[in-house]
C-alpha cells in the first residue's frame, strides 16, 4: 500500500505525534501548510484502507493520521459537500468511532462530533438556500433538496453512531458496570479500606496517582450518552429518504436494546422501540459486509422475545459456515456466529457449533472479548428450553425444567444442555445454587461438559462475579470473597487467550475491595493468602506493564505489602515456623513486584529483533548527526532544580512515557527521536512478554520461592532483597506516609525480614508535571540520600580515602540504604557467611552498598558484596552452550570518544596490551585495539566469546537508556558508539562475564516497577550471566589495575565472585580513595 507525498509525510508526522515527539498543534499547523494539488478517489481509498489497518495495530496512529489528512483537506479545499474535505471528514468520523472502542477518549469523540456538526450546518445552510430560491417548485431543485436531505440524514446517522457505537460494541448488557470499567478504567486501584495493624480500625487506602491525568476518566456513562445518540438517529430517520431507513433502524434497534440494560426502570419503553425497529428491518436485504451489524440489531430483540426468527445459516453467510475461516479471522467468525446463534433455525445449530469449536481451537490469538460465549450459551445444539421472558427463582425454574425433561424423556446430554441454559435465567439471589448446578453439569453428561467446556467455564465465571457483586452490594463481603477468588483463575486463562488483561484487573479491583472489607482483624492472615492468590494471577495478565498498567502494578504491590505488615502482631512474629512462613510471603511479594517484566524476558534471553519503525528512527538519527554533528544528550533534568541533591538526579527518575516532551515543531529534535525510539524498544520488549501461548509457566510466585529456597543460595551467601514500602503508621501530612524499607534476608538455613523506618522520607513517588511542556517526571524520595552519598564519595578527599562528610554519610545512612545490623553480620560471619548479595529497589540500585560503613569500616572490608538487578539472576545459571565458544575478547578504543567532546585515553592501549599479556597463556585470546575495535567487529566477536572486556569512554544516558553506549572506534560511516539497543540484538547466552572499563557503565534506569534498562540490562537480556562496570567516572590507573587483577585471578581458575573481591582489594591497596576502588560493582549471577 503506497502513499505518495504529501500523504506519506503526514503519515510519518502522525507516528511522531503518537510517540510524543511532536505536539499535536505543531503537526496540525504543518498539515495545514502542506502543498497538495488534488486528492483523487483512489488516493482516498488508500488512506481509508491504511487507517483501518492501523486501527488493529495502533488506534493512535490511525486517529492522528486521519486527523492530519482532514486538516490538510480543510486548509486546501472549501468545506463543501462536493469537495474532498467532505469525504475526508466522513473518514475521520468513522476512524474516530472505531478507535474509541479500544481507546475511549472523550476529547476525540467531541472533536469528531464537531466535524459532524460542521457538516450538518453546511447541509442545513444549503437546504435553506435552495428553498429560498424556490427549488421545491422545479424538478432539478427538488432533486437537489432531496440529495441534500439525504446528506444531512447520513451525517446525523454518523453522529449518532459515533456517540453510541462504541458503547454498543463494547458494553455487555448483562454486566454494564463491569464492562464499562474494563473499557474506560481497566487499571484502577481506588477506594480501598484496610485494617490498621495496631488497632484493627479501618483506614483509608490512598490511590496510587497516575503520572498524567488520564483522558479516559471523563468518558461518560451509557445513561448519559445513549439518549443523545438516539436523538441524532431519530432526526436522521425523520430527515432521510426511505432507502436510508434500514441503516438508521439497525442502529436505533441496537441503541434501544442497550438503553434497556442501562436504564432498567424504563426497559419496557426501550424494548418497544427496539422491537419496532427490528420488525421493520427483519426482512431487509442487507449486503454481506454489513450483515454482522444487521444481525447484531436483531439478536437481542429476538432473544428478549424468547424465540428465534428461524433464519437460515447458509443464507445469511452466503455459503457454509466453514467458509468464514477462509475469508476472515477467528475473531470475525466467533463474533458473527455468536450473533447468528440467536437467529438461526435449530437444524443449523450443529453446523454453527462445529465452526465455533474449530475457530476457537485455532492457534490465532484472539482480541474478541470472551463475552460471546454468553450469547452462544442460550442456543446449544441439544437445548430444549425457550428463553423465559424474565429471570425466575431457582426453586421455581429448575425443578420445572427437570420435570419437563422427565416428561419428554430427554437423554442425559439434552438434559444437561437444557439445565445449563435454564441456569442463565435464574435471579441473582439464587446464583450460588446456579454455580453449584453448573459445576456438576458433568454428572448429567460428561460428553456435553467436555464439548462445551470453554462456554461452561465462561458462564460459571460470569455467574460467580455477578453473585459476588450482588452479595458485596448487600454488605456480605465474606460471601462475595470466595466467589471472586474462584473466578480469578479462569479469568486469567480467558485474559491470556483473548489478550484482554482488563478482564483480570477489574476483577482484581472488585475482589480487593471485598477482601479488605471482609472479616475482622483476626482474619488478616487468611485475607493475605487470598491477596497473594489474586496477585499471582493478575500479574500474569499485566506482565509487560507500561505507564497506566505500571501504576496499577505498583499500587497493587504497595497494597499487598501493607496487608503483609498487618500480619505482624505487636509482640513480634512468635515461633520460628511462623516467622519463616512470613518471610516466604515477603520473598514472594518481592518476586511479584520487583522487576517481573525483566524476569520474564530473562527466561528467554538471547537476540531480539528491532522494530522497523525504531530502525527507521535509528537511521534518521544517524543521518541527522552526520549533517549536524555528533549529538550529546543533556544530562540535566527537570528535577535537578527542585531537589536539594547533587546534579544528575533525573537519572534516578522512573522511566515512563510521560517524561517524553512533545516538541512544538514539525520535525522533532534528535533528542525527541531518541526518546521515541527508546520507548518503542521498550514496548517491543514488553510485547514479547505477552506473546507466549500460555503465560502460566512463567508466572512468578510461591513456586519460584520454594524452588529458590530448595536450590539454596550457597553456604556462604546472604541475599538481601530490599523494598521501599509506604508506612501507613507514620503519616507525614500532605506528603503522604513515610517510607518503610523492607529487608528480606535469605540464607541457606533461614529467611528473616526486618523493617527500617525512614521517617523523614515520604514513601510515595514525587511526581512533577510540566503542563507547558506536556511531560511529567516521577522519582522516589529515597533518591535523595543515594544521590548525597554518591556525590560525597566522589568529592576530592584531599589525600584521605574519603572526606569526613562522606564518612559521616556512609555511616549515618547505613541502615537507610539497606545495611544489615551489626549483630546479624556477626552471626552470619560466625556461620561461615562471606558474601552479601543485594537485590535493591528503586533508586537504591545506584547506591554503593560495598562502601556503606558498619562500625566505621566499609562492608567490603569483611564481605564480598555483589548485586542483582532482577530475580532472574538469583536462580542458578542454565547450562552453558556448546563447547568451542570459550574465549576472551578484549576491545579497547583510546580515541572513540574524542568526536563527542571526550578526551583521548592514551592509557587504554597500554591497558589492553597488559591485559592481553596476563591472559596470553589461555590460548583463546582475541584482542581488538583501535581500528579493530569498531562496534560491528566487537558485536560479531562477542557472540563467540565467554569473557568480554571493553575499555573505552562511557556514560549514563538519562534521556534514552537504550542509547547508553561505550565509545569505540568509528566504522567507515563515522559511527563508533556501541549502543545498548544494539546489544539486545546479539546472542550472548554463551557469555559468562562482561567487564566494562568505562565510566558509569554499571548504571542505567529503572521503571516504577523496577525493570532495568540500559547497557548492563542489555547485556543481561542478551544472555550474559554477569556484568562488572563502574558506578561513576573512574581513573584510568584504577581501572587498569582492577581489571588486570580480575582477569589474572580468573585465569588462575578462581570463580568470578572471588576474582572480583581480589581485584577490589588489590585496587584498594594501590588506590585507597573510595571513589577509585569503590567505583566497580558486580551485577548478576555470582555462582
């Protein structure tokens, strides 16, 4: 599908607006100033097809592209019905309506309504002019008036369906509230009440605020919008010709049927309207491409009447049902067949159901909401019951159905089908009995239960949810709670099969409220276990969380931690067994809510493809740098002037799409392109976590905790996992609650948990919005002490190992940054422990744990201190790849950073030479220096190495962490940077250790849920086991000595953890300043 200029330019602009590189107003201005000669019908057809294709992949792209084309047409041609503007306006309204089904934004609806309003005004003005000129008295005038009336009626119809269509398509009449929340606010966490651990009194649970106010929050409910839509459709019916009536009545029937569910007090009135409209069109000849919409209008009316019009399946489909799969997706097949199930003759049901089973068994991932099973459940092949006119009591309906089955002598399969259908028509008060009946339907006929397994699972799920909501509405949360819990497992399966995460998140929201309102303080333990059950299932559905989903995950994690802390009685945990169980729950919590996306990605470490659009941005960035000179990202940020901490604090901000600033110019800056590409890379990675056929095997939780404990952490190791929780027992006023640092300590013999109150630090995120720039930044207050420590350590000590100020900070902030109590350290040392492995959280990832002072001395005095960035690095490393890949690659670039304003490093050449001499005996050495150390050469050699060492300039990239790089020798095209996003494309599963003798090479950035991004993250996701790099700029002397000692020790056969400590201690002896020997950190597998 080819788009010529200028439409191709507008398409590229639309992508830039969607990725927040270009502001909407700048793109609109550019579109309006674009020169174009004409747009013919063929070109408009290409635009329309492209927009509809984009709706499936990215509705934002479709919206902005159609809008920019509209702005172009409006500026180029008059707003007249005969001009291309009118056709483009129709397209924009249609694209907006379809986009609202997945992106329910009121501002977009109002914008499109404004377009229909302009069209209506033009038609009315034209009609008035024709009538003033006496047009009704001439044949040509009457034709012109009729033509204009038809245009006005079509516009009014489009306006009505723009307002009502998304509601009719998305909302489930049987669950209006639940389906509405899944649509407009699928990741909400608000209005909870929790039990205070101290006195058992209810306390408010603050909702976790979003980075930016969500546009979906203002989307009105169906009761508000459907009357407006019906008003448009009624005016269209009165205005338009007879040949337009069928289309309008189809829409009126659908709107009226949905209004009956939205306004039950006026249901009879609305059903009369729906029935009248349906009766008028029931025999209409509707084109095949509009047949689904037509049948959607008829089905609820006939279902309401309790009888089918006995249409023929093959007539409506214009062929056998199996042809649906040849001509469309499984979504289309299942949606259309579920509608037809209410309309076709009983003799057609076997063919219909055969196709339903075949379509659902297809390997295609579905995007259709699983609610279609509810429609199908009324017309199974063997069912002998007509739908009752209203819901009945269980004791009235089911015994009568049983008796009728006996009277007719129905076989077991027909009896099971008839009872399953009858269960759908029982009142909500009796749904507990319905659930029990459906759960034992296999006792009537196993074959029926197996054939209709998916349908029955969905029906039971929805009945559980309805019954739970019914009991919760009456204040009976104890009854509602187990029903919600029982619904979570099947909801997760349907969410995975249909790609419909809101199914789980909205159910979790309802479940959590019931859980936290149920019972008394003595039942906190039971409720906590239930919370974990929900958490594991929900986290399976929201793996790959970005922005809005990320806020949901973080809020869920904080809520669950609060419930855990409520388990602790005032006098402590008591016996050892209880303490161990509690510690296991805390560890499970950390696995669920600390970097779970990174954990999932690490399960399939290895090369990852680059998205075409991201590749396009990479190329454009490169070309612009060739034209404008090298780009050096700005290291300052919006928070640097707000926090009383050293510069560069923006690197501690949580990565989010909200921090990308749309620029008010048509062509974004290089920085904006880099941020956009960075976000696309993350989206692509997280999409990988959602494409597995079955997510359950990679679900983190209790099983992984048990495997980790059983596998052991090593006889001499202590794993210290940290979590920054909100301490609701210590409110700080408007700033929220204080921070409580949760420390989970795991050894081969025991697991313990302790809490460190950080009474001066708010536990919530500080979010700073910049409305003028359209961006927002979020950071945890714990970044303040981390930044202070880092800055103090790097201050000139004037001949001492460290300044007095730094020494005081390292001691004072020891506990606040996760340092274990002295008594614990002594006990561990007495038990033979020698290794502390920290798993940090949030800004604590940037803390130098090995330098923290215990009793006036750094932890590194007596301990080997390493870190992990994810739970993936806690598990034993998988077996290495095939033999023959074991060799050492050493790459050095003395001049790679000169082009970017960095000084030449003459010591790099000597460093590489000396390191090569140390390892020459290994016989598997590959040394690349100067022109041999280009990015492509290093990347190619890295995939064949076991140890990879790079000596070059480097720096953290705050602006775009996947563009963090080391500066190697330039290629023929002048590019010498090796970026993190390039590392992601490599297969490094055979690499045991990556060492980076480059400044800030151990840094990166994290999102709000602790998923790592940047250079170390790229090496780890590509398959490398361990990364050793620098936390800050480091001198050449210290780096040379450290890595020479490290590889010398490795060459003697020592484990990498021991080699790291040896190199650290030898460097400390020669370069005693903390900022030198303390710059290096160990990330990843230590075994």
